[in-house]
C-alpha cells in the first residue's frame, strides 16, 4: 500500500496525460478547461506527493519492478518541484495562449507526459529505465519547444534541441552499454558493487563518462551548453520556463542519484566536475553579459545556475547523501526562474514582441507590481537575501566548504558577483529609465496570479527552508 | 574476441559522431545518430554474450524502441523544416544566434 | 590639591556666556533690526570685567596661602575616561596660571572697552564682541586647564577665534586667506601638540593626566621619549606663538581689526606657547637638549623677525614682526630654563605691545584706515595723547631703562648668559639693538617730521575717550610693571619670579656681579645704539628709501612666503588635483574599470561563439568530449 | 574460424556502410549505405547468438525505420540542388577525425580492459524469443511500460508537428 | 522597556516601508507615515540609550532558533559597541523626513526599509542574520540612487551596487567557511558571534577568509583603495541618500569589523593590523588631498567623508581600548557632523540649484544662522575641541601612537588635511562677496532651525560631555580589546607589529 502511495503521484500524472490526450483527440473541451484539468492533475499530484510523505531512499515495488524504482526525500522534493513547475507553467501557458494563438489541447497533455518522464527519471534506479524516462521527457519537450509550427525560430529551436538531444541520447545509450559491460547489470546497486570492488575499472570510467556527457548536455553544462541559448530563445516563454526548471530538476536529481551510488564513483569524478563547474559558471556569465534578449540572458544565467548545482554535486558525500542541498537549490531556482518566465508570458505580448532589455524600460512606472515581482525573482536568482536563491546558494557553498572544496566555493562566489551585472541590468531598465509604452496586456490573469504566488513563495522558501 | 565486437562498436559510434559534426544535411545527421544507437546496440549484444545473460538483448530492444520513437519525431521535424525553408541544410536554420 | 575653588570654573564661563548671548542675539537680529551697539558693548564687557574681578579674587586667595600650597583646583566633571586615560574637565589655579589670568583678563577687558570705540559703526559689531568674548573664554580655559588636554581645548579655541577675527572683514578674499593661513599653520602646530600629548600619555599618563600628576611621574621618562615629547610640544608652541618655521601666519594676521591684533596676536594668544613650555617646565628641565632647541629657535626667530621688521612699511606689520621677535626672546628665556624670566617678558610684553597696537589702531582710526607709515608723519602735534602713550610703549619695547621691557628683556639675556648660552646672548643683544632701531624708525616716521599726506594729516585727531583711556592705563602699566620683578642688582626682590616659583621647576645659577653688570650694560648699549641710528636716519623726517641688495631681500621677508607657497601650498593643491584627475580614475580605480572592461570584452567574445549553427554546437560538445577523453585516458593504463 | 571470417566481413561491411553514410552527399545514398551497415550488424548479432535481436534488427531497423526514412526522403522529393553545398565538409571531417581520435582511443582502451575471452558456448535457448520474452516480462516490466509512454509521446509529437493542421507559411 | 524593542525597531520600519510600497497614498501622507515611524524608532532608541547599563555584555537580547540544520538563529542584542551606531541609525532618520519634503512615496518607503535593515544589521548577533540585513540594506539605496539620483546616476548606482555586493559575496564565502570551521571544531552548527569567537582558526584559508571579510567591510567603509565607488555614488545620490550612506551605512562597515572580524580572526587581525592601519591612513590622506581639488561641494564632502572614515577605521586597527573607543565615539560624531553637512548641502542645492563651489559666495551675510550651523558642523568635522569631532579623533591618534608611531604621525596629519579643504570651501561658499544668486539666499526657516538645532546641540554636547557616551561604550571596548590581546598573544605576533617600540618598553 505504501508503495502504491509512493507512485500514486506518478500515476496521477500519467493518467492526466492520457485523459488530456484523449480529450484532445476528440476535441471535446475548451482550452481553458484543458488548462484547468492540467492544473488540477498537477495539483492533485502535488498533494498526493505531500500525502505520500517521505523517508530515506528505498526501492518501490521491488518485486514487480525488479528494484528499478526508488523513492525518498530527495525524489519527493524533486517531484514536488516538477509538479509545481508544471502547475505554474500551465497557468502561464493559459494566459500566453490567449495572446499567441497556436495552441492545442495536446500541449497540456505533453506537459503532463513530460512531467511523468521527469518524475520517472528522478526515481530511476536502473540505467535503461532512466534512459527511457529521459527520452519520454525529452520527446515531450521537443514537441513543446516546436509547438508553434508557424514560427521558424520555434522550429529551428526544435531542430537544434532534437538533433543535439538525440546525439546526447546516443551517448547515454553507449554509456549504459559500457556500464552494463562493467557490472553485468544496469542496476545502480550492481554498479555500486563494482565501484566498491574495483574502483578504477576502465569500463566503469568510460561508461560513466559517456553517461555524464549526456546528463551534462541535458543540464547545459559547459561545453555542452551552446544549444540552450538558442532553444530557450526559440521556445515559447512558458515552455522555456518549464524546461529551465523542471527538466533541470529532474536531470540533476538523477545525476546526484547516480553520483551518490558509491563514494568511489563520486570520488573519481570530483576533479573533472570541479573544472566543469567552474567553466560552466564562468561561461554562463560571459554569455549572459553580452545578451540583449531577456530569454537568452535567462538561458545563460541558467547555465550559471547549472554551474552552482555542479558545485553541489562536487560537494555531495555519497555516504551521507540526502540530496537536501541540491533539492533546496532546485526548488529555489525553480521558483525564481518560473516566476520570471511567468511574468514574461503575460508581459511579452503578442508574438513575444517585448523580448529585449530595452523593451522593458520603465516597466516599474507603468506596472509597479509586475516590476516588483520580476525584481524579486531576479534578486533570488542573484542570491540576494532574504530570497530563496540566497539560501540555496548558502547551502551550496556550505556544502562545498564542508567537502573541503574552498576554492570552488570562492569561485562560485566570484561567479555570482559577475552575474550581478545582467540581473541588475534588467532592474535598471525597469526602474531607472522612462517608460516608452503602456505595457498593456490582454488575456487571463492566471499568469499574473501565478507570478504573485511565485513571488511569495520565493520569500517563503527563503525564510523557512524547511525542506532541508 | 568479444573485444573485437566492442571495438567495432566504438568505431561505428565514432563514425556516427563524425557524421553529426561534419554534415549539414538533416537526414544524414539523423541517420548518423541512428548509427550511434546501433553501435550501442552492438555493444549491448556483445556484452550480453560476454556476461551470458539476456538482459543485454532486452536493453537493445529498448534502445531500438527509443530509436524508433526518435526517428518518428525526427522525420516529423524534417517535414516541418522542409515546409519552412524547402531546404534541409542545418546551417539555414541559424536565425537564433549571438 | 585638596584646595578647591568652585568659582574657578566661572572665570572662563563668564566670557563664554557673553559670547553666547551676544552671538545669538547678533545672529538672530542682524538680518532684520540690529540691536544698538551700546548693548553689545556693555554685555560684551561684562564678562571680561567680571572675569578680571574673579581673577583678582583668585590672586589674593592664593596670595593668602602658604607659598608651597598655592594650588587651587576645581574639577566639575570627568570629561572622558577610557582605559588608563582619564581626562577631567578640570581647572587649576596656581601662581603661574593666576598671573597669566590676571593680565589676560586685565588687558582683555581694556581691549574690549577700546573696541567699543574702534568698532563703532561696523555692521558686525555684535559678532565682533561675541568673537572677542569667545576668544577670552578660550584663553582662560587654556590658562586654567589642569592638564594638557583641557589646555588643548583653549588652545584650539583661541586658534578658531583667531581665524574668525582675522577673517572678520570676510568680504575681502585676502583677509579670509590670512585667516585660513593662521588656522592651518596653527593646526600644523597642533599636530605636534596632539602627538606630543599622546606620547606623553603612554609614557607617564597612566597615573593621571593633569599637570600635577604628570610632574610627579615625570621622573620615569626616558630621554628618547622625553625629548620627543618636548620637541613635539614645542612644535605646537611654534604654531601658536609664531616661531620658525611657523611664524608666517602672524604678519598676515594683521588683516583683522586692530584690537584683535593687540589682544590676540600680540598680548595673549601668541604667548600661549611660552606659557605651555613654562607649564611643562618639569619636562624641559629634565632634557636640556630640548630646551636648547627651544632657545635657539626662539632667538633665531627673534633675529629673523627683527630683520624683517627693519624694512616693513605697514605699521601693524612692523608691530607684528616685533611681536614675533619678542616671542623669540621669550622662548629663548624659557629655552634656557629661565621660565620666570620668559613669563615675565610675556607679562610686560602684553602691556607694551597691546599699548603699541592700540596706539597704532588709534592712528589708523584717525587716518581712516591708512596703515602705511610712509603716508604718515608729523602726527605728534595732532595726536599728542596717542604719541606720548605710544612713545612709552616704544621705549618699553626697545628696552629703555627703567621701563618694563628693559627689565624683562634684561632678565632673559642675563639668564642666557648665566646658563652659559653665550651665542644666544650675543644674538639677543644684536636683536635688542635692532628692536630699538625699527621701533623708533616707526615712531619717527609716523609722528615726527613733515606730514606726507597733508589732507589726512589735517583731519587726524586723538581718538575718543573710550579708546584713549585704555591707552593711558596700558601706558602706565608699560612703564611700571617692570618694577614688579626688579632684580637684586637694582635692589628689587624678583617678586614675580618668587611668586611663580611653586609652579615652575627652574634653577637660578649663581654668577658674579660682573656678569650681571655685563648683561645690563650690553642691554643699555644695544638700546642706545639702536635708537641713535634710528634718530640719525629718520629723526628729522625722511623719505622712503629704495631697498637694494640684502635690504630688498629682507623687505620681501627673504621670500619665505613665496618659498612656502612653492614648497607646500602649490604642491599640496597640485597633488590634490593629480589625485582627483589622474590617480583616482586612472590608477586607483583602474583594477575596477579594467575588470569591468575585461568582463564585457570576454562576454562579447563568447557571444561570437554562439554562431547559431547546430553543427558547430555539436562540435563544441565533441571538443569537450575529446579533451575529457584525453584527461581520462591518463587515469587508465 | 569460419565465424571469424564472417565477423571480419560483416565488420568491414558495416564500417564501409557507415563511411558511406558520412560521405555520400545525397541522403538517399547515405540511407542505402546505412542499410548495409544495419544488415551487417544483424549478421553480427546472429554471430553473437542473439536470435531475436537479429530478427528485430532486420525487421525494425533495416526494415521499418529505414523504409520510413527512405519514404520521407522520397516524399520530400529531395533534389540535388536542394542539398546543402557543404564545401568545407572535408575540413570538418579531418578536424572531426582529429577530435575523435582521443575519444575513440580512450574508449577502445576501455573496452580492451575486458578479459580477452573467446565467446563461450551458450545454451541453445540463448537469445530465443521465448527466453528473451521471459526476461523482458519478468525483470524488465517497468522499462517496458515506460516505453509505451514513450511511443505515445512520439505519436502525439509526430501528430502535433507534422499533422495536417493549420500551417501558415 | 518591553523585551522585543529591537525587533520592533527593525520591523516597524521594514513593514512600514513594505506597506507604503503597496498602499496607494500620496507623498505627503507617505512622508508623515515615515516621519511617525522614524520618530517612534527614535523614541525607542533614546529609551534604550538611557536605560543602557554600562557593562560589557549584550542587552535587550532576543534569541530564537531559525534554521536548525545550520544553527542560524534570529538573535539580536545591543552592547556598548553597537549602542552608538544604533543611536546614529535611530537619531538621524527623522531629519531626512523633516528636511526633504518633496520626495515620492517610493522614496520614503525605501528610506524606511533601509532604516530597518540598518538597525537589523547593527543589532544582529548572528553572523548570517547580520549578513541578511547587510545585503538588504543595499537594495533601497540602489533604488534611491537609481530612481532619484542626479544625471550620472546609472553608472554610479551600478558601481556602488556591484562593488558592494562583490564584497558582500566574498564575505559570504568566508562567513560560511567560519561556520563550517565551527561545526568541525565543536561538532554543532552555529553562526552566533559568541560561539564563533571561541573558534581557533588556522590553516591556509583562514587568511583568505579574513581578507574576504575585510574587503567586504573595507568596501562599505570605504577603506582605501576600495573607495572608488564613493565619490560618484555620494555625488549622484539624492542628498538624503548620501546622508544615509555616509552617516550610517559607512559606519556599519566599521562596526562590522569590530563586531565580527575581531572576535573571529583575532590572530589574523593582529597580524595584518599594520597593513590595514596603513590603508586607513593612506585613505585619509588620499581622500583628504583629493577633496581640495573638488569643485562640487557634495563631491568634496564625499571625499572628506571618506577621509574621515579612514581615521575611524584606523582606530579599530590600533587594537587598544583608547583607539577603539575613539572609533566608536567618532562613528557617532562623524555621523552627526558629516551627515548634517550633507543635509546642508542638500538644502543649498534646493535653494541655489547648484552645488558648484564657484557659484556660491557670501552666504554668511544672507544666512547667518545657516552659516553658523554649518560652521559648527564643519568644525566638528575637522575635530575642534568642544565639538564631538575632537574626542574621537584625539583618542584615535592617542591610541595610534601606542600602536605605531609612524602610523600615528601620518594619522595626526588629519588635523591639517581636514582643515585645509574645509576652510577653503567655507571661504568660497560663505565668505567673500555675494553674487546675484547668493544674495537671494534664504536663511533657515523656523522649522528648519528646529530640525537642525537638536543635532547641532548634540554635536556640542558630545564634545563637552562625552563621558555620557563613552562611559557606555568603554566597557565593551575593553572586553573586545582584551579578547584581541589574548588572540595576539596566542599568535605570538602582537609584539612584533610595532614599527617603533612603544614608550612603555622604555619605562624601566
């Protein structure tokens, strides 16, 4: 029964996806209803996840699923983040689609499918399960990215993402193969055994290498980051928000789970992850500083946050791994990023005509509350107290120093200094420059409500970091 | 002997990578990716033989399923691209840059 | 120390209260309907007069006590206490301070009265009295303070008032600049003073930081620290009392109204340095080297200022240089450990110099602010009272026996000789001659001969009574105060010296009568030589000479002002400009600007890498893959 | 011995096919070349006693997927003039090879660490439909279920992206 | 006094500010609300000051666990070290509302926020809580400069913000390092300063952590050569913001060094004190010299403020009770004098619409009251005895002598440097001849007189009766120095830092 409760949220999401798919197939409902249903399923899954409670990592339906699914505190946090992301992406989408009319009922179905894939990804305790879950998630998101078929940039983003994503997927498959060769099985437990007995096994090394390349690609770590700018730019704002948050949460959860399967495995990767984290943070900053488009800047800043999360991965200790730091950071990051994309969803206007920094000049004069919310999100992303982003960064740096990675902690700090530039740049534009337009928006107030809720949650998560 | 299969698999995998980075034709690129997946499959099967367990066969089937799904989507994208520009040159699609 | 006198605190407080009242009233009314001058005059004079009264009371109170117990103190409250440092806002009356108190309040009062006449008609009449009162109050704090830090309050207070009063006619830039100069140069001295006091604290201040405690602990000073303290304190004295190298502000200070010149820049404030050295006699006595430095600086200042005085044309500047010169004498006196002699010269000098200044003020007043002696002449008939009083002052200054200046100067020169400082004595004698010469050059040119400006001469007349009475009183003083400290040679009893003895640590070497006579003779001779030469040259009317060679050099005051300007002021300003225009943006801020620029540059470079071709992105991935493979293949063999 | 000859032949064929894929300018030729590779791979699977996979490789890959690709190529009626110029292809190829040498050598090093054993004789049931099916539905139930999700998503995706709905050029 | 006084002092302004942001009220009402809150805070501050008992420990302590996993707690307290800084934060704010009547609602709201955050930073006794407030207080400043500043406000506001945040973030890393070290040494998490003081830090990173802390504070103070943001920011900021920056925020930098750096890094502090002291003195001279070349009154005061901050910082680095007490006292003294000077410049700007020194002249004749007030504040700023400025400066120089004669001699030049530019400015602005525009200069109105009079009186009172303040801060300073000497001894280096042997060594 307990096991059933544990996978209940997942079942709810899958069920919701199928329901919406069927409704879409028969075109029986309005878009608003579809969005409502989607929100309902996300909310229900969220609630179910909360109800299911949590505990230490354990296998779910070990007999039936042959030990391929795990659940615990960490996966619960990740699932909650994913469900929340789905929920708020739905609210944003609803408003967005009332202005940008390329919608379809399948959109919400795909959103739910993607979420299902993500949750499966976080819970995977076996590589091929993870691979397929990853593909479920990826395929759904590919489609979401390219959903606006009439817009060539969306298609271009789709092409880039799909092509590179499949490319990375092939690495995942090859990595799985090599690990299979090393362990004779693709279960994490088997790999852990090998890692414990022969830590320097070349097959283990090579397999993990290819596997990690794929994961690093998905989270847009340097040097596998280049796609992310263009894809975020080309996708619709709510989709970008969903990708930037939920996807990253899912992949990082898997990443952490894999690294944490055994200390020896983690130990072998500390050095490379160290450099990757450093390069990722700085590359992200350097890309962000040169951008004029908000979405591109946010994409680049997402790279920077990937860097911070990699710092967190460097610092995890496989023996005492709880995922708290990573989970908290993911939640904090998700709240800020989702919020800003929610705001962009309704402020962007038709065809996302307001896209650059300059387009948001003087927003605070005309729409002070929106500007204030965006400011809060930006401050959270920049890590200014008392927002969630601050606490997230605090935890990450704490864990890095605890792990003895002081240099990495300092570099992370330096990187956050660099990131101030472009976050402040938007605030400067919104507050310190005169307004040139009225920023009139149409459509439902859902995105706005979501923005406010997220702004509040940024503070709530920051001031009461209960989940850690 | 099993090693030879694996080496072949690595070679095919590398050739797949080469195809991805050196070609601009969308079809070729996707087929290169298929080639990489095939290479992975070969490794699965060979290792399955090595370990004398049939798990590798199942894994290869799964990879095939994934490859098929990806192919379906990829072909849809190809159609979409063709509708947009009438060309299948990846370099044509570089509106998003900088 | 058991003796207390609560009214001690009142003495400085009275003028300060006067300053507050007049100042506030002036400030509030000057823009609308100013109060009558008489009001300010009366209110302004009450404070000093009452203070003088209390000073007298105090004096007789002390006099009534046994000589060794003549210490009255009053400590209203602890000013501040940090760690071992404990500074009381305390006042100490002892023979030294009571003597200073007497003449400061006395001359101060006279000058207040005089100012009622002199400043009549000035739109800032009230402000003037406020400043004067403030000055007097500060001076009294300086004198009465029971320790160096309280002294410093007065010390800086008089500096501030000096600034305010020099720049009193603030519409003219030169006056304000002169005020600035005075304040800044004084501050240079204060820099030394503060450091000296601080050093003193760490050396011996832990057991109490007032004079008496310091004196008790002074024995434990090491020579290095002790000499450093003495010299640093003397730097303070140099600033306040216009000694080399900080004397430059005093001549410029004549930009202020004449009563100010008389009160502050001749009689009282500038002697604070001498007072301070005398106060710290217990230190200077321990370290004769420091004393010698003081003495030599003093006597050289005396010589230098006397030389400058020879060629000045502004009547007040002549007097100013003579003040500098006389201050030099005083320092020579205290430097050779003849503290009572130095203080006595302070005392007499206050009378005759105030007299001379007030006389000069009367002349200036009569000639409608004409200060150039070469535009005066023959005023003897027109202004007899002024002439005669000034003549007494001049004689006293020149050291004519038996006027006050003669005795005090003689005492200093004799002490120098007696302590074996032959060089100082010789220079002192030369300066005495020069003093007599330039003093009478001034008297002759101003009062004798033919009028050089007929029109002004015809209108000139003696000043009103409120101005002449102080002159007369001061003349009386200038004539007779010397007898208070008549040395044994002339049948006196050195009464001032004996009075001061409890406060000072000094020794009186016993020398033969011959030495004493030599000193007296030399002093008289110098006076005679000087006045004779002056009479020869200027006695019967003279025209302004053309200065050439050394005279020209001296006329321009050895170009010291220009030198200082070129050496300190201009480089200072230029350096400020360099900092704010070059150093700040181009050097100090460079790391910041450079890193910002670098960041943006690198950002643009990365922007270029985002080419937009998906194949290239894959290439990046493969590059990373390749590099990581290279690294990883190191770890397997 | 015979098996080794066969392996060599299939391996060479598959590599040639792969090279052909990379080098042929027209996707059609590339696709045909890839089919060669896939068929050779199927042969290799057979050599490895993977009977079911051998069949699947032929049916699903060489058959279904490749025909789909060929169908689309023909459907779009790709002309040679529509193809990208790809002038710098050789440069990219050479550069790619340079980059890939470390990767491939590393990976080969990795697989060489495996024990150099000859393929052992396996039981007659190895790789059969029944045997693989049992493993699939006993041990690999969860991935199998998820694959259904995957295919569903792919289905919806293909419909959404290429479906016959309002497309405004 | 009720037990949550400090919390109320922190959150009354913060909540008030947030409410103002949200509430649709006019600027007049906003000003009135701000004024009321500032006055309430003032009243509580005075209450705390009067009820403060002069002992070393913390008073008005509040403690409440907040983040258990990292041992972060919401803990507040006031002791002698924070008392005067707190008072500065409580006393000076009502002036802003009184003097500047024409700001927008958002401005007053920001002002409230910054006050609450500052008081929070002053009262926090948990390092993380301090950091929280420390960062928060920058944001309103950022907005105040950016929205209401002068023509060159954008670069100026970005510079101050990024510069100070850079420092703060470095401090964050060091702060976490300290917390982790505590966990490693004592086995439990705590960021409470009392716990951290027990740390025995060593290891290669300690010195880096120390400097990260120091850089953060040095930027805020600002200590040479980290002052380069200051002239632009002070000049471009609206005067009320400049006032807040110079009068309080800079002081919190010094305060932070005393409160957090000294207890945690005793050994490093003692080791590097000479270098830091040199930086303080160099900044004093550098900014003092730069001040003389300024043509803009506000900019000149900005440099002057930086120059004084150098001396205040020096007092902290001298590591003896006189200098430390002097610094703490000077913090309050400088807050009143320079703060008021900035306000005066603001008034002049409102009346004359210019800040160029060249365009003034002869104001003293038109506005004697204003000139007198200005002069008093100016004299306090140059450290004239009888005003608040002297006591602190004297104590610092006195303490500096003990520390190093070389440093003291340089520090002593502040007496000269300060007076040069101030007199020069006073001459050009208040003396000399009036021009057409200054002839129209209006003297202070009654309301303005009543606003400034308390502060002017405070300046004088602090000069004449400083013991009322020093008595309250000295015990805490004693404690602090005792701790420092302990650290210096255990490091075995305190003795070697003197360039010149201290006089005590000669005594026998």
